[in-house]
């Protein structure tokens, strides 16, 4: 399927394919994000890193407790796929803590992650507002289901997430942005996998100047 056209890929996966004309300079992802912000959405264009940051914040206390260096800052900055691989024998315990993380604690953990210099330097466009909106929009059991599936193959599922995550109230959209290219191999694996778990819109937008 990776060799066929974008239109055929989307048809095969039953993914809506929309075309939009935008005036922009540089990359199309920020331009499309701006378009949706004008429609009242909050969002982020860090591909899967936004969602994985939400999961990390939900599980941070347990990840910090298990940290091999006894270093909470390391738990904040180390990639989630690495932590779940290192602690693969404790994944069930780690994921179970999501259910016991109230919003106040989640936001405190999220702020702690955002305050780390590495995060500020490498992921400057990561949106705290979007991460908070995702917590408000998505049910706890859905986060748990995503974390369980992600932990099955963290280094495979870290790639291939749609470019944009958009939230407006309880509405969530996962939007892949294309101009002339097609869905990559990782996207052909990750998008269908998590689309089955996340009961929200997954859409491909072809952006034209």
C-alpha cells in the first residue's frame, strides 16, 4: 500500500481526505494549525509527541519511582518509549496509575515536564493548552487503552502519528498534513492501530498553496 497514491491509501484505510487551499510561507503544518485555531480549536503539531507527553504526565509518579537513577527529572525528559521498554516487566503497574491520577496531579506533572530545559529546547512548539484540553476531552479508560497498546511495541508506535492534534471541547481531531507526498510505512501501521482505540476523527488534509 505504501507504493500507491495518497487517494488510494486513504480509500483503502477509509480515511477522509480533504483538500484545503492556504496562503502560507514555510511548512504547511503551522498554517493548517492556525486555520483551525481561527475556528476555535487548540492544537499542537508535534506529531505523536503531544499525546505521548500526556501519557507520560499521567504516569509520571510511577515512572519516577522506578527510575534507574532515582531521578525525577530524568523521568520527565526520557522518552516514554525508552521508559516503557526499560520497565517492560512493570508496564501493567505503570499503566494502572493512570486511573488514579486526578486532574490537579496531572497538571502538576505536566508543568514539571514542560519546565525541563530539554523539553523547552527540543519541543518549543509543544502546547500545554492542548495537553490540558486532551485530558478534559478524553476518558481515562481510553488513555489506559492507548498506553497498553503503545507499550506492546513502543519503538514502532512512537512514529507515524498524524501531524496535528486538535481539540475543541470534547471534539478531538487527529490530522495528517500532506502536500504532494503519500502516507509513509509508519503511518500505515500507527494510524489504523490507534484509530481503533481512539474514538475520534482521523483525517488527511492535502494542503495547496
